[in-house]
């Protein structure tokens, strides 16, 4: 450990492992450290024993739940859209070779007390009750606008500037009512609250376009939703990038405490001390748990992991995402529900794992805030509830060479994670992240 590196990375969460893999491929000498004895950090996938150690003080899991090794339960429940940025990273780095993805059966939204399938084909759109009869033609025009829009071709802009016009102005342009706005903003663009309406339209039109393209790719594969998921849990994602980094001579040290972030007299980072050993580097990247003095709290997230003996009622599917828009449940923020089963190899046959997440709005009982979601999933065999602080970096890191990632938010997709990867990469290297397929090196592959 007592040697010089280009960059030290602390924590093996997905953000850190993606950066570790990319930087190693680009020839950086990387040392990657985690205080835990497993990969994934806050986005690990746990077996039953690990789950009960974390949430039940090490109590034994009921024998009725089955074998420990049949469970891979995500601490941070998220799905990948088939056209989102992280998929491009997986493709270009060949990390896909280490993973096997399966399609999520359905994507649904809660509306007026019931759940409905989010349309993924034109025919479903024409019959879906989510968009009113008189709004369907306007919605069709909007979808055509998104799919045809080209940044450098004003003829496709319809007089709108997505950088300057707010999303509210775009909604007015297409004469959308509140129900249609809710469908686009929450079921397609996946915004957590209504603040997006007064922000630049590109922040909604971009994600909505990604949803449409993901749905089109899903249709080509006869899938029922635009989402995919890695078998055996999300914990395999950071491990895949860790393998990539190792192929390119990255060094990994698990179960290694970080006792001190070493700085010089000017406050710049120079190394990391663990016990009596110090590793030196020009820069450090890490999750907020390693840098409490370099972050600020930006909110709290409620998450609940539910073990069920049934699929979520009225989904008729082995896996699903359900969005509960804030307007429908009397909240300021949406609630997301993901549901997985033995088809995704995360639990034994006859069990389902439903995960609920949202932004905390009060300091009261968290179950009260997610009561609508708990009612929706039906009878719960075991439940594990947590409230986590959300942190963001207090500075860019350019001045002291300390680059901190953001905590994982309440959204059920990875686009915010990918945005954080791009942001940190640019701050660390000074360049935009440009994805290039890694070269095949027979010696490295061996």
C-alpha cells in the first residue's frame, strides 16, 4: 500500500466502481479501497443473513423464508432503462460480458385509486385511460415532436427553445391538461415532484425521449416495459466494473479501514492512511461516508424492503415498477415501488421482493409517509424500513483534489447516477466523458 498512485477511490458503490473502471482503462494507476468486506457499498445486494445483520441486530431469519443463498436483496432499488446512459457505459466498456439482464415485465402508474400499465406501444396509448380522449391527439403530436427534434435543425423545434422555455410553457404549447402533464412528467420523465415545471424543458423532454426510445427497444425484444435488471441483484453492477478495473491493473483492497485523509499544509489531498501504511496519490474520489467535512446534507430518503409471498395485486407480473405520483397520494414527492421475484434470481420461488422509496417530508414515522404504497403491495411477510440522509459535495474538489460523489436518491432508475459519473469525471480530468470501446488485449483477457 505504501506507494504512489494516480488516483485513490474510496468505497465500492456503483458511482465509484464505474469511475474506477473507466480511469483504469484510460491508463490511470488506481487504488480502490472499501472499509466493507463486500462490493457495492450502499448499492450492495444482501443475502438474508446480511439483511438481518443490518436491520435486525444479527437476529436469525425465520426458517420459513428459505435458504440464505437464494436471496440477493438490493439496498438501493433501481432499474435500468434500455436507452439510458449507463447502458452505453456497459456496452462500451464490455462490462456486459459479466452480467445477464432480464426485462422487467411491466411499468405501471397509480391513478385515482388504481394502477394502470404505462403504454409502451402506440396501440396501448390509444386505449389507455391515463390520457383523456381529447388529449390523445395532442399527446401523439408531442411524442412526434420529441422523436423528431434535432438540436441543430430549427424546423423541428416548433418555435420552442428547450434550453430557455420552461416545461410549463411546453405543456401550454401542446394544450395539455393536468392529468396529461402528470403522466408525462412523472410516468415518463420520472420527476419526483412538480418543481420541474418551472425549469428548462430539456430536463423533462430529454428523459421523456429516453423513455420512448427505451420502450421502442423493449418492443423490439417483445418486453412489456422499457426497464431491464441484472440477474442476481444490482450488486453485480459495481462488481462488473471492479473486474474491468482489475483487468487493467487496478488494485482493490476490501475490509480496509481508512483512518485518515492525508493533506499537505495547503489543505490539498496527498494520500490515505490505513493503520501504519499510507498510500499517496494526486487525487481521491469517494462516497460521502468518507468525507463528512466535504459534503452538505440535502434531504432524506425513506426506503422499505418488503418480503412477500405473492405478487403485488393487480400487476399480474413477475416483476414491475409502479409510480405513485404525488398529486394522487396527497404528497409533495412521488413514491416508487419496484417488485422482483425468482425470475430475476433475487429470491426463491414463491417469494417476491417489493421495495418502496421516496423523499422524506416529515420527521415522523416513516411508515406513515409510505402508507399508500404499503397498502398497495398487500400483505407483507417481513419489512425492513430505513431513513437515510442524502449528501452532495460542498465544493467541486478542484481546489483540494477531493472529489465526492452524491448519495443515491429516491428515483428508481440510474440516470442520476450516470450524470454524477460524468460530472465527477469532468472535474477530475478536465474533459468530458467520451465513451470509447476498450481494446481487446489477449494478455489482459488471459
